[in-house]
């Protein structure tokens, strides 16, 4: 599978293409299936302890959850722009957009650090109850993905500073971008389940 | 300074931000129950689909890849809603 953009008009027909490395897409599917099972496990457990889950949810800082959602959405957008810049051969813009995406990813991690600190400071741990077990486990597993994604983006940023990505070589960039968008996609559901659904 | 050429995905970003704001506004208003949950999940589905189609660029990927990701999104959303609905129907401690 070659790696440029998704769709190109070719003599009146549309060439459908998968951006990036196909093997990473298979890895992403495995990750989504794992998190999908986590989401269902959460909502099934919630069904057995609705009052406890609702009361515990009220102790979460929804503002920080929203802030993190906006940070990841914006970071994903910046990565999209980096890929587009590479395809337009705007080599100077690629590291700038990736730098913005990395900064937003780091901001997500910092917000999470403050959120965890507040919870632990209030004596709330994953041993407190079932809701907090899910809250800490799911968000920490997701945070590990954010950190891994930030490292990947940093490697891409370093490559981009050397002018590595352009219209004929963007497969590595697209691959890293796909992983980062998965991190964004997962937070959309984690945020809705943990912070909003009651 | 980052250049911002015309790109439909600027609109995608804006829609994602607005959708996030709407769900929070609904919850901040204290609206609860099945309709509110359905709305929250519908918006999560809508946002997820935008990310899959526009950010992950699967809108124009080979059909099988797009179907796998859209299928995952749909199945997970339905399972979550079904479990939530069952929790309302059979709850004993709420």
C-alpha cells in the first residue's frame, strides 16, 4: 500500500487509498477493540451500581475533562495540517504544526497530572470504589497512549526539521498521524462515559 | 506564523469543538435521563465519525477499511446505549 493522500481524481475515477502503513492500521483496530471492551465493561458495571457511579462522577472536574477534549481535538487538527503541509511540499510548516501538536499533547498530560493530584489529595484512589477503579485504569491506560503518541510526534518533528517529509515521502508522517487521531477518538468516548453520561 | 490554507478540516475542528460545547452545556443544565444520554452518545458518535472520516482520512479509503472503523464506532455506541437503557429499565439502586 503506497502512502500519499486518500483520494485523487485519476481520469474520472477515484483512487481509494489508505494513508500510512497498513500494519499500523491493524494495530489501531486491535487498540480500538480493546478499548471498546473497556467501554462496554464500564457501562455494564455502571448498570449494577448506578447511584454510586452517578455520585462518584459528580466529584470529577468536568472543566478539566472538557479542556483535555479541546486540547486533543486541536492537537489532532495540527497533525492533519502537518500532513497537508508535507503533501504541499511546505517543508518549513511541517515541524511547526507538529510542534504545536506536541505542545498540546504535553498540555493534556499536565492537565491530567493536576487532575490526578487533586483526586489523590482528596483521598480518592482506584481502590475507593468501582467507578474510581474504572476512572483511574481507563484514563491512565489512555494517558500512556498520549505519552507514547507524543514521543512518536517528537520523532516525526525531529525528522521534519531535517526536511524529511514531502509530497513523495509522507508515509511515516501519515502513520504517526493515524495513531495520534486514534488517541483523540478514544478520549471522545472516555470523556462522554466518565464525565458526562449519568 | 502558521499558514492556514483552505481546508474542510478547519470546519471539522470547529464542529468538534462546538459539539463538545453542546454536550457540556446540556449536562451543565442538569438535563438527565434517557434522552440526555441518547443525545450525549449521539454527539460522541458524530464526533467520532468526524475524526475517523476527516482526520484519519478514511472517508476515501478502501471501503473495507472505512467499514471496519465505522462499524466499530456504531457497535460500541449501540452497546453503550443498550447497557445504559437496560440500567434504567432494571435499576434497583437509583
